[in-house]
């Protein structure tokens, strides 16, 4: 009887739709950006790479409460960083109450979640890139392939296992992100 009641509850279906939207935005937007960051990081100097490695893990190890409070401050309608930047750029019409507007709250939460794990995902992709034998890249270089061609033909196909792992991890993480929603919106 309880299961039948839940399946007829509009709030249940709305919350599932919102979760699905967050999964789509965070996973299918976040993973390609993470891959791009990893590809760029692989081409950087050691000092830049060390800085990125250290700074990319930082958001992922912070408490959900700290991340949510930070994004509440960024999204705050009157003095928040996002709206302040929009107003400074004379885009006052785009300054919104991000966490109070039903049209923007789900993408705002998805972006906060995406931001928290973007660097960690990029670091995992980077680790996968480093596991690819250099001989493949040397052969491609001899054949005249550049960065774009080697990325498309060698790197991305050989990162299939990492991509599958991150896909599962991201989907599961997004589906269990109750704390972000609860703290940022009060539920």
C-alpha cells in the first residue's frame, strides 16, 4: 500500500526528475570537461601540473556542508559573488535568486556538485593518461599526428576503463547528493 502511494505521489516523481537532471548535467557535462582538463594538464610544465594536482583535490575533500555554504554565498541574490559579477558587467537582468527560483535551482545545485568533483575526475583521467604507453604517442608523432589527432585516436579510446569507472562513480554520487540539496535549499 505504501509503495502504491509513493508511485502516485507527484512530489516523488518531481524529486526523481530533479535528480535525473542533476545526474545528466553533472555527469555528461562534467566528465568531458574533466577529460579536457586532464589532456591540457598532461601538456603543461611540472610546476603547473603539481599546482593543479594539489588544488584539484581540495574541493573533493572538503565537507559537503562547507561546499554548500560556499555556494549559498556565491548564489546569494543581493550580495553574492555571481550576481555581483553580473551587475558589474551591466547584466542586471541575469542576476537572479538562484536557489529560490524553481527554474534555476536544479542547475545551480548541479553546477555546485559538478565543481566539487571536476578536479578529482580530471586527476583520475590524468592518471589514466599517464598509464598509456609512450610508444603509441611516439609512433603517432612519427606519422605526423598532432595533439588533437592523438587525443581522438589514442588517448580517449584507451581511457575507456577510466571513463566507465568515472561514469558509474558520478552517477552514483549524483543520485546520493541529498546533503547538497538539503543544505542549499532546505529541502
